[in-house]
């Protein structure tokens, strides 16, 4: 019988997918989430669920693993993987599946990633790094527009942003020098600035690979069709692509991961412009990515592949991919609503968007990040939690301030 595998971070559709995959392959899963309503904990494939103990993982995982007979530990987020990597080989009888710390640090640093890409002949956007005390006005006056602004290493700057009460922006855009300077000025208080990059046209192309001992053992790719927010964020609607498309670029993605010395699952993310046939590298996600539910529905099971390779279990050979589309229904609905109220979208396009959105509910090839007929409880629990939260906000908003009296003719 297989030992129990703990998955840390089962609150999201990513963690839920890991629970489903491993459970379907016969692995007993102990789901760990930040709250009792974590999606993965609601799945029928979770043999057990625990709320994550407080504090750094290194402080609680050894005892937790011993008390719960945990044989394998996997993580979801980059922050979790950064904590798990140094623990590999330190907990007796427990295998930790996480990237080596130096490899994770490399893919988290976009400048290091772009340097590796240049060495193997992969195109990347021209980039500029503003420095504290530098002449930002001069920089803003010499680069092409529009440009994209993103953090070179998000984890490294997260604590500074929180201390300064600044929100983390995954990506921002500037259409002129004034807009760029306004964005950069927000970070004067912390003295650290995001990377400025040439804008790359086209659409998002993700090439997913599991690397084991320098070889690709599983491949998958998809095209981003919608995301939230529209300026750049989580993929809310995406579709699989046959592996005979973009095959030369897939081979280059494998070369890049081999150059880095990467082991395990990763998504190499590009912007692909079909007009110019340019592939422009955006980043490497050295973790299970946000759209992994699509790969799962297409029978490309990266969680199982990663687990099997780490545990010395013979994994299934590259499967025949079932071509599907998948959507993350709540943020995809937000995307639709934003388009419906946008003055930049024509009435004809709004009608097309709405009809297409509704039609997909009746398309058997369209799957969902959370909903599953075979495992409905995560979706139902999530909807109940959202309704309860919305009701709580409504009740709070309805309560009059004790310092105000209701206007004449209105009931309190």
C-alpha cells in the first residue's frame, strides 16, 4: 500500500487538482489548507484534512509528519516550495518533493531566467531595471511604449511591500513616460523597483514539461484565451494545443530547463505573435501552474508524474492528449462583466462574448477548474462560502452607523 502524501496549500484549484490526481492514482492524500473550507480538503479524494499549523514550515512539519504518518510532502505555492526545498533529506522516513533551493531561486529571478534563455537562443523582451537613486526620467524617455512593469523576483520583495502597505501587482502597463514614472514613484518608499520590459504582442502560450534526470517525461501546452484581470493575471479560460504545434519551441523549452538544471514540473510561458511568428519568453513557473486543471482534464497528469518520478514508480508514458478547454468560472465571469460595461467593446462584440460564454455551458469539451460531476463537494462548498461572505457584507452594509440617524421617510 502507498504511504500518505501531504499536500500543503490545497486552498486553490491548483491544490485541488493535485489532490484529485493523486487520489485517482491510488495515493492516500492528507490535504493541508489555510482554512477549513480549503477546496482540496472538501474533495472525496482527500483521505484526511488539516488546517495548516501556524509558523514557518520547518517549525511544525517534522512533528506533523511523525504524528500523521506522512511519507511524502508536496507543496503548491512558490513560497511553500521555497520553505520545503531546504528540508529535503532532513525528516527521517519522509520524502519532500520540491525543487532544489538554488534552482527555484534561479527561475524566480526573471533576470537570471532571461540570461539563461539568451544562452540557448530563446528570444525575450528587452528589459530595463530601474535603480534607487537612478535617473528614472531619463530611462522613461528612452524606452519604447507601451511597456510592461513586473517584479524581477516577487518573493524577494513581498515582505517590503507588505511592510510599506503597498499592494503586490503581478503586472502593470504604461503607455507613455508619465505613466511609467507614476508607477515607479509608488516604490520610492522602499527603494526597490520592478523590472520594465518591452511589450510583447500576441497571445499567451504555456509549454508545460516534467523534467526527470535531464529528460522530459511529460509534455503539454495550452493557449490562454482569457485572463483576470484582463491586463494580466490568472488564466480564466484556456485551451489545449496539439503537441505537433510549436514543436520546435517545445524542444527549446526543454533545452532551457536542461540548461538551468531543472527537475520536476515547470511551465515555460511565452507571448506568441502569429503575425511575426515571434516567441517571446515571459517567465518560467517553477511550480504547478494556475491552469493545471486543464492539463488534468486532458489526461496530462503532472502531479502524478512528479510523484511517480520522485518515488521511483514507473509513470505512464506520454498519454494521448484529450483536447479540451477549461475555465475558472468566477474570475471568468468577472472578465465577462468587465467587458460588458467597457466603452471600448462594441455592442456586437459584447453580444458575441455573452453568447459564447453561455454556449460553453453546453459544450461537453469545456471543463472547469473546480466543478466536477465526479467530485462536486469542493464547488458546492466554495459557492456556500462565497454566498455566506456576500451575505455578511450585505448585513454589515445595512447596519446604520450609531452616530447617524436615518433620513426622513426611511426605516432604520
